[in-house]
C-alpha cells in the first residue's frame, strides 16, 4: 500500500481532459475571458445557486480582491478568525487593514458570533468569517450585527463548495463570498477561485480589478491586477463539474464510514456542521478530547510513522504565526487555541480506497483504544 496522504486532487480521466482542451489548438484563445471561462462562470452560477460569480486565478486573490473592492480606509479594523488557513489573515493585512481576532466556537470551529460585538470599535469596517471545513457560520446573527453597526461581511467560503443553508447557496450570504478551486479543495480548476457579490456594481468592478482595472481598450479606471483564469484551468473545472455529484456522494460515503467505524473509540469527537443543511465532507477533522489516551501530537507522529500523513489543520493559529505574533490584539481566543492543539484532519478524498480508510481507522484505534 502506498503512503496515505491527507488529500489528493479530483481529476477527470486523461482522455476526457485532453479531448476537452483540443479546441484550444484551433482557436488559439488561451486566456483573457475565453469561451470556456464564460461557460464555467455560467455553470458555476447555476450549481452554486448564486446570481453572479467572477472567476479569478486562485482563492487567495479572490479574497484579497473582494476586500479591495470595498475601498476601506487604510488601517481600518476587520474582525476575523485565527482558526483558518493563513490566506484569510494575509488577505486582510495585504489590503492595509488590521485583523482583530475573534474566538471560535468549540462545537464547529466557526467564528463565535456572540463575541463579535464586543470587538467592534469606531475603526471597524468589516467582518471576515470563515466557513471552516464547510461548517457554516451563524450567517443570520452575523448579518444582524453587520446591519446594526453598518459593517460589510465578506465570507471566506474556500471550504464550502456546494454547501447550502435552508436550500440557498452559501455564496449568497454576506456582501461577498469567495471560493477556492485549488487542487486540494472539493472542486478544483487546478488553481482558481471565485467571488460572489451581493451588489451588482461591485460585481462589475471586480471584473475590471481582475484585469488590470481595464474598462475598455483605452480606459483604465481601477488600480487592478492580473487575476484572470486561463482556459486550461476553466476546462479542468468544466470536466470536474460534470462529476461533482458523484464526487460529493463518494466523500459522504467515506465520511459516514469513518464515523461508523470510529464510533466506539474513546477520546475523539467530531465537529458539528454549524448552520449547513449538510456537510460537503471537504475535510474529515477529528478533535481529541481530554480523555484521549495520547495527545494530538503523539497521534500525529504515530500515524506518520505508519505512512498515514494526516494534518494539523489549523495549527498554529494564524495569529500565532511569526509574521503576526504579538502584532495585533490580545483578545481571548482560548477556544481557538484549544481546538488548534487538539484537531487532526484524517485522509479524505474521493479516490481513497476502502482498504486505505480501514488502515487509517485501525491505526487510530490502535493508539486510542
Ligand atoms: C485554500 C484556502 C484559501 C486560499 O485559496 P487558494 O485557492 O489556495 O489561493 C483561503 N482560505 C481558506 C480557508 C483556504 O482553505
């Protein structure tokens, strides 16, 4: 058996992809909003049940540009979570804004909506929550707070592809939502991302921002960058989107199998899925509880020794990374800290075999039971 990685990308068959990219040799249109780019935007809008969607080159750029589109005054404060991938915090700081770290809930890892208000100052302009692992934040309460204080809400929905709340696409919540289509995510375009805005004006603006701010042949109206998705990536997306339902069903089956088999193991708990109608099983996080026989780090080591490469997502917290440590606020983020030292994400991808899942389960049991 090969080593078991935490994830592997979903891919169409070689023949399917090669067949699909053939027309590019005739058209010689490789990037700059080609027909496949256009087609993927249309299909994703339908699939994600959103009214507008702009593709960009990756999820990080999606988040950075989504924040930029609001033109917040330099140095303004943005309330966010430290229990996330570093990209979330970078996107705020790279926009000249100040991250204010809010604690998360132990039950699902999303931002603790009851602790947001106490962090709001006259400098606060926005909230950037994360639907971490596809677990949905309390979008209703966050919306209420935002409305009360006149703040913008920009969701990092990088993990939440295909997730819905009360039958609505999750991308519809907040003033903006961004997805990542990186190879390690549920749906991939090799590298890629998308932004959804509530406001059509901002949607038009982002289409300029992703293309150097160009309005037409002679007019540049925004300080933009090059964030265009090329046709090879768009075609990878179109191929993967054809199979997305099977991929999600397979992920669910693996997730349910893990849960069933690990049910009796003492010392682990699962996260809840927040406000999500159901999980997309983007990840399979387990949290070690106080009665676990060994520590998270020890379990991590033992699994690696057995060639099972699990990950400590998300450890360290972004606020603890060298580039941010001690620089920003010292709010109480004790739940985030606790979660970060006790969580482990187990291997989860559509093509993992039953044999491999069994090996993971056996190994986890061996050390915890
Ligand atoms: C993956 C990810 C991103 C960045 O997306 P890329 O497509 O890799 O640039 C941002 N936020 C979170 C929470 C992510 O997991």
